[in-house]
C-alpha cells in the first residue's frame, strides 16, 4: 500500500514539472536586435501555447505570454500589418483581437524562408482563429464573421 501511495505522490508532483510557466518571461531582456532574434523560439512557443490552451480571463500565464509576444513585435525587424480586415474579423472582441495579434508572429516565424504578403499572413491567421474557435473547450466566442468561416 505504501508503494502505491508513494507512486501516486510522485506522479502528481511530477505533473507540475511539465506545466508551462510564462510568468517569469523577462520582457526587459529585449534590448538589442540580437535579443529579438534569440527570442524567436520563445515567441513561437508562446504563440503555440496561446493557441493550444483554453482562454481564461485573468490567466497569468496567458497574459504573460501575450505581453512577451507583443513586446517582441514592437522591436523585431518583422513588420506586422493590422488593417480593417483584422478589426472586422474580431469585431470588438479584445480577447480575439489579442489572439489575432499573437498569431501573426507564429505565421511569420513558421514561414521564415518565404516572404509572405500581408494578405497571406492574414489568411493564415484566420485559419488559426477558426480552428481555435471551433474547439468549444477553448472558451472563445467567435464573431459573426468567424462563424461564417467556420461553416
């Protein structure tokens, strides 16, 4: 019986080792251009985290990952266009707009070998948002425009 209890304790305590913690991300570490280049894998990891976990209000991990990506976007050499299509797609939903913003670096970084036009980036981001909103477990209410695209 002791062995069973010991095994259960070890299993449950090890679960925390696999949990991702983005609260310790240091946005202040992004000073020089080389810092932004070094941060690209972490930015991609953060974007994937945001697109793979359910949306929750006041989730510090999601907030920290979002802030890190947005800070990175401010100083990187990559250019990100936010136009009326993004605004129309998210229709005042700040959470959805934030996910739109943080999905753009994912698209750009995963296609570094190809220079994508703004429309191509937008279309790939839309695909990511549609997939995210389709999964009801993600707790993200789609806009009317996204609902049309989900069908």
